[in-house]
C-alpha cells in the first residue's frame, strides 16, 4: 500500500453506528482492507518525540539520580507554558470526538502547530497496521514517498483537528516538516478544521462512498471526505442518497498533443480578435477624418 506525499492515512466513518468516525479523534479505528489516503490540501518532517538521549545516559550514572526528576519537571513546565501560549485548545467537538478550538483571534496565514509523530517507512506502517488483522487504530500522515509520521507515537494536539468541507486551515510542508496553517481569519470559539481530501480509488463502489460520508455540517459539505473526480460527482451524490445508480465510464485522458493543439487554436483566435479590433479602430478613425475634412471643405 503506497501513499502520496502530504496525505493522512486514516479511515473515516460510514455514518453507520457500527463504524468509527472519519474525523480526527485521538485514534481512529480502521476496518479491514479499507486503509486509504487522504491528501491534503491543501498541500507537508518530523523528528520523533522521545526522551533526550542525555537523560538516558545520565540515568546510568548514580550521580544523576537527582537530575532526572528535575529535567522531567522542567520539561513539563515548558510544555505547560507552550500550551498556554497557543491560540487554541482541545475540547469536545460537535463534529466528532475531540476537536481543536480557537481561544483568541487568529490571523490568516498563521502557522498554528506542527503535525508530529514517529517517523517510519511505508513498509513499517503497513506492518504496524495490517488490514488483514482486522480493525485497528492508526493516525498516519504521509510526508513523502519514503516517510510516514505515526502520531500514535509522539503525536501532539495537531492530530485532533477534524475534517470540514469548508476549512479554515490547511497543511503545509516547510523544510521537511508538516504545519497546520490558517487560511482565513478565525474568530475565538471557532473550531479549527481542514479538508482531509481522501484519495479517490477507481475501485470504489456506492457502499465505499457512503462509508466515507462526511458529517462536518457546513453549507459547502460535499457529503463525502473523498476527493471525488469531476465526472463522478453527480453519481456520488446519488450514491450518498442511497440510489445505487451505475458508475459512468471514465473519460479518456487528453493527450499532450491534443491539449497543445487546443491551446494553439485559442491563442490564434484571441490574436485574430485583437487584430480585428485594431483594423476596425483604424477604419473608424479614417472615416471620422474624412467626414471632418468634407465638412470643412463645404
């Protein structure tokens, strides 16, 4: 199972009571053979959050016994200060489980929090969360073709951001690190959300689309967390409504030659219009001049 860069490997809710939610609860249960990708908008490494090596090495030394509690206490204090300085907090969400809410006005373009987790390979991700073993918890975010972040280990509050079809945040890769960034001004008490945009699979059937149903409740809700292709959007709406209409045939991809030809035609047409306008202007000017001359001579 290969994943695209900047994608979260996660599983959503079918909207049925026996299924887990698609939204960013602390951990989301994944069903057998249904691990899929969601690509982020929006567009996103990471270091493993673990105890510093220095603490491990000092622990071996008898003289360091008093250092470890002090270091831990300092780390806890630093974490508490960091959380207090953040413009958001984690609490229960109407969308699903826990969510992240603004505690003060947030400006557009602000980097809010880094999405962190243990860095592992795609192979290790598949080994840890094998679909053949049944339901399991995962919270994976794909950094690139080689690396996946597992927020189950060393994750932070970023994993609690829920999905919405009308997002106020997006994910961004900056210097091999994934950040959650605001894309519009956000008022206090507003939930921070971004579009999960699960990758579409051509093998999906009506049951799969309903399984990936969205519950964000926004006016722009498309009904599914999936990034449905344009030619299938109307069909997907029917499937979400419970009508298992047949899937339309996938249109052929336009060749580079055809696209270039079409672009060339457009350019020629625009040039022709511009040239025609120029000619018409010149002719109009000439006729005006002639009329003026004629009037003077009379």
